[in-house]
């Protein structure tokens, strides 16, 4: 039995945090005052406060999402939605329908085949929505859901 694990993608948070930190450092270097052999930082500048709020915000989001450790695990007969605090197993027999929503039109290089997968489950009124770009190996994850959709259409 082979397990295929897709982990939650934290790249967006790392990149945002790095960009805001670099912006803050550059702004401090530009606005700072050089006096003889000392460097004084202008602390009462509101732009420094705004950039610092963004840094704190993205740092908190990064920590929360890293602690959650979300994963999607595909096995032969079930899908497991797992995080650090628990997991939910969905048997393939519980899935009634798989829908794929298209991505908004963009440049051809950036456009992915699908953006959200919606699973209709037997014990749930609403669709279970999974945003593919939130996980690593987006194309392979899409392939996994297409395989499930093919199996459903055969029955």
C-alpha cells in the first residue's frame, strides 16, 4: 500500500516575511541618521510601525500554519486530511462527486489547470473545498483527484 503525502505550502509566508524584513532594513538605512561613528534609528516614524505590523502579522501566520502542519495523504481506499491536532479519514466510497473549478484567466505560464477541488461527501450537505495551490506538488495533487473522479465515473 503506497502513501502519497502532500504537505501544506508555506512559501508565501516565508517570501512575504522576507520582503517586509528587507523593506524595513532598507528603510531604516535610508532614513537613519549617521552621526560621527554612531547610527541612530528614527523610531517615531509611522512607516516603520506599519512595516513592523506587517512583519508581526506574517510571522504569526507562519508560526500558526507551521504548527498546524496540514497534510493530505492519499492511500488506495481513502484520503486522510491530517493536521497536528487530529485527522479526518474519508473513504473513497463516501465521495459522491468531484468538481474542479477553473482558474481566472491570466498569462498562460501562470495559469494552472484548476484552482479548487470540491468533494461532495455522502454525510455532508456542503462541498468540501480544497485549494490546490495551498499544497506542494499542485500538479500531482490534481492528478490524484482526477484519478478519484475517473473511478467515480466508472461506477
